């Protein structure tokens, strides 16, 4: 999976309280799905596909993280946020945030380009 990688370096993202850990987000959207499966199947396809997509993004991000940082420890669990795809579909994609424990360096991995994070 091709992910865009953004190192926030000098300006690390130190307000992780406003993002959800990946597992918490997956639990939340699963709960939402079970409240109205017919609606979510129309708008987002099956919950299994959405969860598998999140897992694939996280797996690709962690693989790159481990290669790039030599398996550096994380300060907090991987975080996630949704990204609307816009006109091309009615579904969202997801970006993952990883923070290095020793200095707080922050990396955002996204399947969609985030030009406002380039050259940080």
C-alpha cells in the first residue's frame, strides 16, 4: 500500500488527546455500525472491509516506521483520523499518526496526499 509520509520534526504534534488510538476508533465505528447496519452498508460498505482497510494502513505505516526508525518505541498507541475522499466516493480514508517516545517526533501516514504537511 502506498502511503504518503510526513515527518513533523521541529513542530511535533503534542496534542494527541484529540485523536483516537486505532483500536478505540475501530471499536467506536463497530458500535456505530451495529446500531444501523443497513445504513452503514450503503454508506461505507461492510464493517469488515472498513476494519481491514484500517488494519492495512496501520500495517504499512508500522512497517515503514520500523524500517525508518530501527523499531523505535512509540510514545503512545498509534492514533487515527478519518479523511473524506470528497467527490470520488461517499466513504472516508484514514491517516495514522505515530509518535517517537524519546523525542516526540511525529509522523503522519496517509493514503491521500496532505500538501499542508509537506516540507515541515
